[in-house]
């Protein structure tokens, strides 16, 4: 429009207002786009809410009893509404933690290598392999562990084997996430540290990693939450047990996905009851982890 | 403490790119030398070769000699980490460590080099902050994060951090370019104080600043894009700004240049 009006008499524009009201066409387009985007959001929300409502509605009956959290299914008949799943909760948590104990240090070290040291072919290959690993389905990871550690090396089925498979699933997530967090640390901080005569390894340990800590921890917890629900490794690599087994290195051990799977073959309504309860329990544990992740990231976030 | 710096036939490369050619200059102890010149002429590059920060960039290398009191810092046996302890650096943008408190920022260099003695660390912290003219402003909140200070305070915090490791030479890469005039004045006053104890080399785009703070001024220029930057002239600041030998220098300082 007439933009040069104001030069000689800025108070009185000669050609009427420069800025016109929104045209009807644009108003309609704006509304249409708003409705479309909102609709898409609601549609995406439907399955989530549906799953949550169903699981909570059917599972709440099981988990409100104290026995659910404090007893196993040892000696409980298939048709009886008794016992609890603490053996499976223990199994799920210990398997995920054992996996984390291996995957987190290796993953963070690999990410440090990729960001701080990696140049040339080895770094490219590593990065490529991490991408491939990220695409490996959990059943393949489970079968690989079975083939390598049980068939070839003569190990026995145990919770630890499950953890090894979970390591394969956790590693790419931890590496990629940590890598991203490390790349967010500005180079200026590294330079500031070098300029003080601090060697590179110490710069990484004391400056770079602490700066990236909150994002890294969040990523690790999310990776943990992801592998807790994995079913394929527990089906292939460990037998189900009705009772508690504290030893992850030998014997059968239950976990929440495995318990659900085994109760599927229970024709009694009590089996259904336990499946929904276990599903809700798993969702709760994962939710607690996610909440923990956001609390950690809030508290260790860099304060300004 | 303060030591002299001599550059002899220094050539700097980034991979195949010849960034700076044939620099010869000397910096006397307890003096301020400023590097001026248009963007891309290599003055920051030269500065970064003086404490071997340059080699952090992949493919970068240096030919010629950089002598600190006669000792070549690029000598095969000398460790870049040791060099950087002796030759400190302050950067263009203030960069305090975000995870650390003000106190930890100041003593970071000592702490990460293994000094544990809390009493000594506190002493150094106070002395360095006083040296950087920041003590009065932050003495009551040493445990607060360094990122909470204003830009000018952050830059003085970075200077305190740099002098806490007691270097012989202090390099400053456009330390005031991100600061307002009042903070700039504070830093310039500080440079005048620091001169009593340190050898200072400062890169600046601000010619008035070069005229105000430095004893000698070096003018760098680029003949054409793609060609290496060159040291055109180095002389007493007064002479450079009143009666330079080279026509290019006069064109640049009088604003006739590009």
C-alpha cells in the first residue's frame, strides 16, 4: 500500500489507513486451519485416552488390594482372586536396572567418543551401526542373545540374559540422546576450559558432562521406561515363575509382560483380572519413571 | 611473572587454506598490544595461535616460531595444556561455566588442576575477583550461579577466572564486543590495571579502544579474498594512529577503507 505517505507529514497520512482489516477470505482460512489442527490433535488423543480409561477401569480393581503389591502368585489357583504380582514387579525392575548398569556407561562413553573424539571412518562406522541397532526389532535382539550366549557360549536362560537383550535395545537410545545433549553444550565452554590449561579428558568429565547432565538423565530414564515393557526378550530368554526369585543369574523369573502373557492361557476370569492389573501396574511404573525424569531434569537444570 | 612474546615468520593454515602469512612481531612484558584490522584478516587466528587454541580446529597447523621468553611454545616437547596454563585467554562472548557457582567459576582452573586447599582457593578467588574489579559486586553471592550476572559482570568473571591460574600472558579476543559502553569502560580500566602484572594482547574492532588501551598496535589486512592475511604494520599506538608508515593503515584507521 502507500508506504511513503508519512515522510513529509507523519501525523496526517495523506492516503487513509495503511493497515486494513483482515479480509474475509483470510478469516475463513484461519478458522479452517485452526479447526483442522485441533481436530487432528483430538484424533491423536482418542486412542491414548481410550487405552488409559480401559486399563484403569479394568485394572484398578486388582491393584487396590495390599496383597497385589506384597505377595506373589505362589500357590494361588488359576481361578482364585488372590495373591499379587510383586515377584513380577521385582523382575521387571531388576531386569531393566541390570540392563541400565551395562548400557548407560557404555552408551555415554560411546556418545562422548562420537562427539568429542570421533573423526574419520571409525566414527562414521560407529554412528552407522548405532542407527542399525536402533532399528533392530526386540525379537531379533532376544534371538541374538539366545544364539550367542545360550546356544554358543552355553549359558542358561535367566533374567540376566533378558537384561543383555535389553542392553541392545537401550544402547542406541542412550547413545543418540546423550550425543544430542553433548552437541548442545557450546564449544565456547570447551574452549574456556582449554584456555585455563585444563586437559581435554578433564574438560569432558568436569565441564561438558555436567552441563549436559539433566538431558542425559532424562534420556536414560525414558530409555528405561521403554525397555520395561519389552515382551519378546522375556518370552525367549527366561522361564515364567509364579513365585519370587531374587537371583537374576539363575532360575525362572517373572516380569509384568511375562505374567500377562502366561495369564493369557488362563481361561478363568481371574486371569483376565490379573492381566489388566499387571497392565495398569506397568503403566504406573513407567509413569513414575517419566515423572522422575522430569523432576530430575528440573532440579539439575542449569539455573540462570 | 609477565613474559615477552616473539613471533618469527609465523604462517598459519586451516588444512590447505593459508590463513595468515609471515607474521613477525614482538610483545614486551607488561605492555598492551592490540590487533586491529578488517574482519577475516586473521587477527583472531594469530591470537589463537599464541596459546595453541588454534590447533583445536581439525586440520589447523602453524609454521614458524612462537617464542615465550625465548622458548618455542610449538616445540615438540612442550605440552599444549602447559602452554595454556601460562598464556590465558578471554573470549569474545562471556562464557562462564553454567553448572558452577561464581566462586567455582573463578577457581575452576586451579580446582580442576588438583588444588584442594580450601583456604588457598578462597584467597585466590577473592584476589582474582578484586583483580577483575568484580569483588564488591559479587562478594555477597559467591555461591550463586555465574550465569546470573549481567553480560559485563560475566566478562569480568571470565577475566577473574583467567587470571586465577596466574598466567604470564593474557590474550583477549574482542572482549568488549558484546558489552555496553559502561561495561566496556570497566573492562578497559581493568586492562590498564592488569598491565602492571601481565603481558596483554587484545584483538579489537574498536579503534578508539585500541588507541585508549594499548601501547603498541598491529594492523592486519587482507590483500584479497582467498589470499592469506598479513601483518601490515606494527608500531607504537600513538604513531599508528597519528602517522602510520603504510598507506593501507592510514586508509583503514581514517575510515577510507572498504
